[in-house]
C-alpha cells in the first residue's frame, strides 16, 4: 500500500464526507449523509446511536463489505494511513481486511461458519495474510485462543462453533480478528447479543487486549454505559449524520446535543434509586428515504426553534475538542 | 453412529419386505397369463395347464410368495420364463451399459450442475443466472426422447461427429465405449443438470447471505475461498439430497434413453420382460433397484455427517 505522509502522523483512519446509500425497489435511503471523523493510532473511539442511525453502515463502508446489489458509497473518502481505501482494487482491499483492519460482529451465534472448526477459522485468517504453513497457523490459532482466555485451548481449537457457548464464540471471533495484529479493530456491538455477566467479561477482554497490543478500536454500540467503560472519545450518530463528538469526560459532563442528553437521561442510574419510569426520547427516527429539511432531530427535540426546522446545522466547535451539530448547543450545554 | 447404521439396516429389511409383497402382488394381480404367452397363440388348454403346473402358478399366492422369498434369500432369482436362462445371468449381461450410462450421467450432472448453480448464485441476475433460467426451462420440459432424437440428428446424422446408436463394451476400448455414450449421457443428463443447478443456486443464495460469509469477507478471504470453501460446504446438504433423489429418477430415464439409443441395458430387458409377462425378470429387477435405492438413501444420510458437523446420529 502506498503511504502518504499526513500532516498529523497519529491519524490512523480518517473519514471525509462519507455518503452511503441503499437502493430499494422504488426508494433511495441515505444511510450515511456526509460522515467525517478520525481514529487516532491506539485510541478507543466509541460510536453511539439508536438502531438504524448508520453505525454499522459506517463500519461496513470502511471495510467495503456492504451488500453489492443494494448499497453504494456515493461520495467521500476513507483514508487509512492517508490512502483512500475507496480507490483500491478488490485485491488490494482484501489484503487490508483482516490484516490491518479487522472486525468483530454482533451475533456470535451466526458469525462463525458452522461447518469448520474454530481452529480452522482462526488459522485461515493467518494463512490468508502470511505465508505461514498449516501447522504454524494451527499453533497460532491455539495461541490466540489462549490469549482470549478460553480454557483448554488445545482441545477447543478442534471444536465446532455449535459446541461452544455464545461468550466463547465471541472470544473466538476476537481471537480471529486479532490473529494478524490489526492496527484497527472495528467492534460492531460485540456484547449486545450476550448475557449481562458475559458482556462485562468480553468488554474487559477487549480493553485488556487493546492495551496489550496497542490496536486502535472503533467500538460501535447503542449503550452509553459501554462507551463510558471502554472509550476515550465518542461520536454520537443520528439519522445518518454525526451530531456530536467529544472526549468521554466532556460528553458526560456537558452533552451539547439534545439527542445525546436524551440518550443519557434514558440510561438507568442506580444512584438515583428505583425510578418509576425511565424517561424516553419522544417520537421516532425520521425516514432516511425523504430528504430532511433542517435538523433531523428537530421533530423530537425539546429545544427546537424555527431555525432548526429550516436550516440543517453543521458540526461546529462548542469548545476545544468538542463539536456538535446543533443551533442551540451552548444553551443545551447550560441546561 | 454404529447403532444408527444398525437401526437403518433393520428398517431396510422391513422396507424391502413391503416392497417385495407389493411387487409380487402387483404382477400376480395384473391381467395376462405367462403360461398362455409361452404356449403360443393357438395352444391347447391342456398344454397351458401343464405349463402352469410346471411353473407353480397353480399354487396359492402366499405359497408362491414364500417360495420366491426363500429363493431370493438363497441368491436364486429364478429362471426367465421366456429365455429359459437364470435371471441373474441375464441381468449381469445387461448391467454394464446401464451402469455406464447411469454413472456418466451422474458425473456430468453433478459437476456441470453444481458449477452452473454456484456461478448463477454468485452473480444473481447476471448472464450465467439468466442462461440457467432458460436452460432449466428446456431441461425440465423437453423429454429425453425428444432431446435424444434431436441430438442424434445434429451430432450423428448431419455432422457424423458421433455414432447414431449402439454400445461398445468397456473391454473393447475406452475410446469407442465413451464415444458411444456421449449422446445418451447428454440427452439423459440435461434434465438432471438443470435440477442440480437450480437446487445448488437456491441453496448457495441462502448461504451467501449468512453472517459468517461477511465474517469470511472481513478476514480477507478471496471470492474463490468464499464460494467454494465457506459457502459450498454449507450448501452441501440440500445438494446431496437432490443427487440422491436424482439417482432414483435416473432409473426411469435410463429405460427411455436405452430405447432411443439402442443400448442393450437393463431398461430394455425390463421392457421386453413386461411385454412377455416374464415375471421372474420383472420381479428381480424391481427388487434389486429398490434395494439399490434404499442403499443410496442410506449412503446419502451418512454422507451428511461428513459435510455438516452438527448432524450426528
């Protein structure tokens, strides 16, 4: 891969105005409507939002894994080490997938191939990207299983996915993703499908491995609690756009977008004791099929005024390192 | 696993017993008297009666049945009423052309059908996919004898590329044997190619949208590895099933094909036997093909375990 010298050497991945659309029978969905953000080397970036806000589409767009028939990236750039991934050939792209950028998915029950052993599937990742022999790759698979703390890895390498629990399969997925020491790991809701106790273990594991390997992690979740435990910086997405971006401390201390505020209020908080009912954000996410005039959150927003319904707010600095796409961000922060 | 195979063999015995009763009754209850056929058109009633006595046709049907079962279990499939030679000998003489045709047809339809189906699923709506749709319409709806005569006309009569009809035994040379079997195999195979390809396509399409295919892509796997390693093995169970079913249907197709291409196989032996009411031949061929079919089904069921580790008996 050709490496360009960027002004800021610590930028690993940069998305610029990424636009992804889905094409249905009669309609076009603007799944991503101009997404720009950066992932720094070694950092953990959280991407938060409701279902359908474009989190997973962002991840799949980066790796160019969108369904070929129905989805297309229509604009923007995905720069990895300064090189635009959208301009690479399929062959060059394959060399990056699983090697420099790896991904783990939400459903550990269905994301592993049922007819091959765990060891085979981990070894395959190694063999695709290195010249390792079969036996070396097999040994590496065992080593990776040990790394993700699966008990009895010598035996587990020859297990099939259906012989493992959900938590163990997700560990195996992580082992597979990290087998080639990627520089960026995209974790798309890795704990959503798991039991609460297992969730905590898997989160801990990802954080630990991240610290040990120095891999940057893009952590996609709808759960702000998970973000608080794992991430340094957060991006909040709504209806295919980024509405707020801040460090974890800034975001929790003073959210600048009414949507972020709404998300935080709807989190259960044990310190407040048992509440009668969690507050929810009224209304529903707008359809992305029709062009949205003004702020996409305006119909659900308690702060909305005339300008919100007429002009689309752009992301702007509300203070150093904290951006929000809201006309009334300052008032929201003060509220 | 061993217990399962044992259980299946026991149930096979029950199935074969049912098949045996059915075959036996079907022929005995059908109109037509073999003794009259043997005796000839204007034979005296006394002659017919003595032939009936000789063949044991006057005994009660249960007695005839038990005698037949005992003989078969002892390896004696009887003597042809018409040819006067042991049935087993007649069948083994006719076995080679039939087996050659059946095996070549299976090889052709599995290799071409599976590849065709994979390519069609890989690029849905693409050229190969549309070709397959058109091809399977033809393959399904045009009967073997139409395709057969069409092939003979173009590739044998008009161009003289291939022989019109006939069979050359394997031991007289691989080349002539193969050349004579090309047209029959293609004529018989087109329908099965379409069948296997449609099922492969459907099965592959389902698998290609599975989450683990995306995982494989995220690993950096090539299209080839995705299709032939990750997808095909998962799509294998339905494909294997239709191959098993095809083999059963093949038995019917072979009879027609042997007639069109004048191959001296089991199919024509049976057709002649039916015309002559030659019970021992009809019964033996039916019981042997039923047995073969049951065995193939068992083999297919066992082969599932090789493809899918989740299937255990």
